[in-house]
């Protein structure tokens, strides 16, 4: 009996499962999904000496490959999506930046169609409801208080595809907006904030569940005024985003977050802009001019860091080889945790039967060698079927 044409066994690799790493393991792919066992005579791909991990899930990303999610055409957005897929991100949320409300509503309409088509996993609104004191690469003249009515306007424009809003919850309307988002199952993320410790605790109690790129765009940790960082790290209800590109965070800060929050509360993100996977040069991030030099994106005016040029395969590699985070913990942070937060863990985020066949093949040095999404190779590994 011949094996199914769409059935493949990926064999011989170290396979990272929710229960631990299996040496000389195998992953069976049938069609678009992971299966319990292979069909008779199913073709096999020998991946000895490699790792197989779940496809990466990026919940904070502004673009890549020269394509912008914040202002580009549909084709620009798809270019960014394809670029990040080639670097292992099989599930991706498109993030906006601060703009006029009508413009953001229009972007939501464009991006929501791509969510409905399965190209994106949702929309993240980063701005305009953030603090001018911690604006980073956001246009100060377009910032506004988080009015629940305006939050609702963007939610409605997204047609059920809004996954997360980043808010400076200490601003007028912040707590009410957090409650509105929580009631509708949308993540309220604390970020670009000048909040005190006490104000941050209040926002968490109101329903906030994520720290937008912890440490960045918020007051530093102080021993008399601990600020938001202490409140976000100590509360089990909060997942902390970390940008592990070697620019946004000192390795000691990343280690502090892992040690204090635990791997189950970390989400590795890129916060990428359109230069990711594309190269140095002049770019736009929303209305602001950005120069990328030596892989670091900064505003032309003011020199603030303007997102990153990071891809998640690099974040994974750094976490394991430089930061010495255990592989299983990195997988949890880069796949399972964001998938749970986004409400898609039933389909992605781990290598389990019935889930989408989204996976990444890494060599022994944790360099990316293959990417599969829904059973199709985005990046074909070097070994050939036998």
C-alpha cells in the first residue's frame, strides 16, 4: 500500500515538545497538520543532527523585507509577512504606529482582510494612546489620551481582528480603556508609559495582561520609585515582551526578566520595522523618518531607537547561545506563550497531533535551516527525502 502523497515523516532530529525534548524524534505531517503516526510507506526526511521546534509566533511586528505594515500596500504587507516566514515566524500579528484616527481605522480595514485570509493572526495597535514622555518612535503631535470611545472605534474598524492595544494606562481614560478591552477579549498591554508602580498595579487589576517591550519606553527600575518594571515583573498575570536583538536590552536585563518572571511569562518579539531582512538605508515609520545603520534603526530627528531589524530566528539563536536560556524555555517564549495570549494555541505554538504543521528546523548551532507552514516548506532543509 503506497503512502499518502501528502504524508511526510521528519525523522532523526531532536524534537522539542511541550513535555520536553525527544532525542532521535520524529514529526509526522499529513496535509496541513501534524499527525499521530505515519501512513504506510510515507516518505521520510532525515534530519539527524538538527532540532525541530514549533513555528515562531510574533505578536509585535511592524514590517520587514522593505514592506511596512504601518503604511504600505497589501503587497507591501505580504512582502513583510513572507520575509518573516523565511526566518521562522509562521504566525504573525501586524502592529501599527501612531497616526490620525481615521488613518488608523483605514489601516485596520486593510489589515483585517489579510487576517481573514489567514495571512496575519491579528492587529496590534501601538499608539496613539501613549505617553508623550515615553513616545519613542511615535509622532508626539498625534498622541492622544486613551478615550474608550476611540479605542472602540479602532476595535470596530478591525472587525474582530484586533488582538492587542498598547496603552499608557496612567493617562485619563486609561483604566476605563483597559476594562473595555478586557471585556471584549482584546489584550490590554502597558507600554510607552510613564506610570508609577501604584498606577501600574491599578492597570493590572483592571485587566492588563502584557508589558509592551519591557524596559523600553518606560521609567527605569528604581529602588525608591520602582515604577512599572517592578509591578510588571512581579505579577503572574503579566506576560513581558522582550526584544532580544542586542540593542534594546543588555543581556543582564533579559536574564533578569527570565529569572524573575519565568519562561512561562516571557514573549520574545521582534518589534521589527520594514528594514528587517532588507538592509541599511532610509525608511519611514509612520510619519517619521528613520535611518538604519549597521542594522540599528533610529529616528533621523532625535536619534531614538525606532523599532528593530530583528527576525525571530536571530532572537532564538541569541537566547540559546549568548544568553544561555535553555532551549525548552526559549521555545515556550517564542511560540507557546504568544500563541496562548493570542488565543490560537489550539492550532499553533507547539508540535502536537492535530495542530497546524508549522515548524522550524535548526542545525546543531541553532542556525535556521528549514521552515514549514501548514505542511508546506517555506524554506526547504538541505537533507533530501529518502
